[in-house]
């Protein structure tokens, strides 16, 4: 990963009905994105005071690839089944290295 890579930060919540399956849900999500062009890795954090709230920090090669991936996921029926796990997206944005 270079200083030119882009970080995508997503804060989201998992639906209550999947609370006992969080590791499986996250593994399914990771498997579905690992071959998207420009994707490097994802690190997931769980909120200490709310185990259904997650933060993903995704590393992309470029902003263009990250944005294209977002469009592809939104428009691809293959990913529609994954959306059933999400309650809401609280925050989503892309960041570049500053210092």
C-alpha cells in the first residue's frame, strides 16, 4: 500500500437478526469484495458499546477504482443478497493520505 492509496471509511450497522452470525456475515462480505479491481484489503472494527455497529477501513489503489467499485456493487444483482445484512450506513467517505 502506498501513500497514494485511498482509504474508504464506512460506518454501518448489522440487523439485529444477524447478531449471532456477525463473523460469518463479515467473512461473506470480505469474500465478495476481495477480487474487485483496485481492492487491497479491509479492516473491520466493532463498536465497544454497540456490537451491531461496525467500521470498515478499506484500502483501494485509487479513488477512481473505489468509486467504480461502489457503482458496480450498487448495480450488480450478485451483491443484492448481501444488502439484507445491513440495517443502515451511518457514514461513508473516501480519504487520501495527507501527512
